[in-house]
């Protein structure tokens, strides 16, 4: 695994330099869904600190222990999140990357108010930019509605939720043009939102996975979500 991670870091650096970017601007998230506590511990021992999971129960089971033993690590949710699972996951995560609809944002606001700790939950708005399953906000209108709600709520009480950026999944295809277009669309959303809502920062662009992270970096990604290239193929049992 050490070797694989070194290779990924090398590819990140080369892609960044090709695009005239500083490689330090790009965070590597290890997507550990379907991988065991011991595999994740190996990744931690190789120096990785940011992890992504997509199912609440699995994440809690694995990271309750891992986070205790490794206080330096950070866990973020990257998968579609049901409202009734929000409460269970909040204590374990630094961010929800998959805020994909108004109803979920409402629940996050509600549950974050009840949090005992004074941590601020970071959120990424997930945007649909071409991927098949159509998760994510579909257009700027529905997204605007969500952000307006955040602004309204924020005026009433100071919220423990802070938008930090956008997330997307490119379509699963070999057609590089389509993948690139998807990432460019996310970047356009970022520009629009940043102009419209200067009070928030939408700096982070979470885009790029094992198969397309170099393209994503060339298109401005600040956080790549890599599973298979770090851990090997997932075994769905
Ligand atoms: C599984 C997953 C990844 C990682 O995919 P790989 O192809 O294994 O790198 C990234 N992002 C999301 C949202 C995922 O669900």
C-alpha cells in the first residue's frame, strides 16, 4: 500500500504541475468503504489522514475505534445520506460532502443545533454534472433555494454549519471529453455561487476518483476521493 500511495502522490504532483498548480493545494482522501479496520489502519500508518465513507452504519462501526486510536484522522461522508441517519453520523464526521437536496440540508441544520460539541460541520453541495445515477442538485435554482435557507437560518441563530465547496461525480465512461466537461461544470457552479454569495467560501472542489483524478486536478480539483487505487478492488459481500 505504501508503494501505491507513493505512486498516487507522484501522479497528483505531475498533474498539478502540468496545470501550473501547486500540488499542496490538492488533498488526497482515502475512500475506505468496504475495507476493513486493519486495512484502514495500514493506510493511516502510511501517513493518510483524510477518509471517506458512504454508509452510516459501516462508518460508525469502523471509525468509532479508529478515531479513538488515531486522533489525527478526519472522516467525511461522501455517499447519499438518508435523513434518519444524520443524527447518528454527525458526531463522527468533519464534513458531509454529499448534501444533495433541500430536505437533507434542513435535517443537518436541525441536528447540528443539538450537537453538544462546538465543532462546525463543513458541508459540500453535491452537484449533478453528468453522472448516471443523477445524485446531486440538478440546477442552480434548487441550489440557490438551499443556500437561501442557510442564510435565513444563519440570521436567526449562529449555525454550526459552514459551506466550504462543491462535490461531483463524473460519468463513468472512457470518454475523456465527457469527464472533463463534468468537472468544468462544477467549476462554473463555483464561480456563479462565489459571485452571488461572497459571504460564504466555495473554495473546495471535491472531484476526481481513481480513474479520473488527473483530469480532475487539471480542471481545478482541490480534493480527490480515491478508493481502488489505494486499497485495491472492493469486495462487495
Ligand atoms: C466509492 C467512491 C469513490 C472512490 O471510488 P474509486 O473509483 O474506488 O476511487 C469516490 N467518490 C465517491 C462518492 C464514492 O462513492
